[in-house]
C-alpha cells in the first residue's frame, strides 16, 4: 500500500518536533481517563533527568557502524518486560554476567567484538494482540506493562495510570546508573526498549548541542512489529530522533513497506543507524527472508535475528517457545545471510540469567508440565541462563 503522506512529513524537515506523532493514528497506546493527570506527568518528565547521555548514544551508533561493516557482532537481549518489583542491582549484575559469558563464546569462535545491548532501563510497555482479557465472566483491559497498568486482575489494577510513567522513569534512571557503574572500566552494556509509549518518549526527547533531537530514554529504541505502519504515530516519532533505531520485521511485512521504512527512518543512509530485527519464525524464514534481503540490497544495514517472537505457541493460557525452533530460526538466518553475501549482524533474545522454566527443551523443561516450576515472565517466555549459553554454543558451532 502506498500512502502520499511521506511527501508532507519527512525527518529532514526542520519542523519535526517530539510531539509531531500526535497528528498521526497511533495503535497500542493506553487511554488515560484523566487528561490533567497525564499532562502533569508529561510536564514532570519533560524536565526530568535523561535516562542515558547523548554521548553514550553516539558511542553505540559508532559500534553499530562496526556491525554494519562486519567487524562487530550485536548481542541484544533481556526480559520481555521489566517489572516494578524487580530487584534492580541483583538483576543488573546477573544479566551482565550472562552477557559476558555469551560474548566470550561468540568472540572465541566468531572473532568479531561483541556489542552488548540489553532490553533494560525502559522496557516496560507491551503491545498486546487483544485489548481485553476475560476470566470467567469478567472482562478487563489487558495488561500492557508496568508503565501502563498492573498484572493483577482487578479493575483498579488494570486501569491505565499515567503516574506509572514516573515510577518507570525513576526505576530506569536507577537501572541505567547501576549498569553504568557495573561496567566501569569494561566494555559498555547499552540500553534499549520498544518505543511504544509515545507520551513517555516525547517527554524524554531532548535537543543536543548539535541541534538534533535525541531520545534520552535509552540508547537504542525499536519499532515494534504491531506499530510499524508507515503513516502511523510510532514511525512519525522515530523518524525524527538521531538514535540508532531497530525495526522488527515479522512475516506480515511487505518488501516495499520495509524499504519505505528504511528510507523514512534513515534518509541519510548512515551505517549503524538501522537495525533490522528479523522475527519471521522457523517455519517461514526460508520463504520470507531472501526477498527482504534482496529488496534492501546496497544499503549498509545491521541485520539481526530475533528467533523468539516468530516461534510463540499457546498452551492453555500460557505462551510457550521451543528451544529447537529458536535455534532453527537463528541457524537459518545465519545461513541465508551468508548465501546472500551478507554478514549476519547478531541476535536478539528474550533471556533471563535466572533458572526460569519458560521455554521447552535445550536442557530446560522437557514437558509442558515442567513449565510450572518457575514460569515467572510478565509477558513472553525467555530462555534461561543455561539455555541462552547452550543456544550461543550451538549457534556458533554451525555458523
Ligand atoms: C517484543 O520484542 O517483546 C515484541 C513485542 O516484539 P514484536 O514487536 O517483534 O512482536
Ligand atoms: Mn516479547
């Protein structure tokens, strides 16, 4: 589908503002009942401390430029969703340990330096496939992540509360500071999250000394698979920021849609600006990926695989992912990229350093019944620490 909209609104236009997205249709945003309370929160966030510094974002952009040139390997991962009751200091050090163990394996067998990007310090908002959840005869708004509402199944908890943005910001600032301190003298771990909750993103957008606009809520922001409409608010927002931007590419993406997104989000064609995050599913990657790669030929892009989101099944009310499907999609991705003369840029995983039992196989739970032991995710199933290490080893053995 072609829309005439791009003629009226391009990122190079001097009139882009952090609130320009408001003129475009937005999917997946909460509906706040109290407009005054929302405005108050937005005003407070607009003068609040940035979660990350601009020079850190620039450093990531340089490192990603190295991925685009084939010198670095991007390892992006973490929880599907962070939670307000997370034990931040403990989580940061355990996740950093997992990153380092995985990176050591990758550097040993692949030779490229690993760029570490966590889903952390802002990964609080979730897109949902259904707006409501029904239990018995009760229907309530779906849980949309702690920055929007709570998991508890009551009308009060599921109400969309703008004050939650303040709490998410405070936790994100604390998490980012803890992460930075933990990496003092080591290679950095950058932060990333889905740019879903636009009022929050807008309020944390700042103009740099260079006159460009920067999202200071995280180093890398990505466009979710459900909110990548070319004429939509999320694309409008992301088209104006100088940060590196990820684009989730699910099976519904058309080749001309993908190339239009690339042009729109990176009109200057800078190596390392865009990260194409392929999440097609083990069964579909063979059929879909080659034409996406061909359509984007000639562009300096970072291509990575998210082998989690295209391989989600349902058992009862729970989501399930199988280790074998996750590994199969990642292996296919590495092979197909090479067949096309491209360098596979890395991987994007939902993973936890903890011994959670959320994905089947790979040394973890063998049967569906075993998932009960430690199924703790607030949203999607994560590889546990052992599964993530096994995945790295298995992938490196074949790539
Ligand atoms: C996610 O990364 O948690 C997510 C919702 O991904 P996608 O937009 O690819 O479905
Ligand atoms: Mn997820």
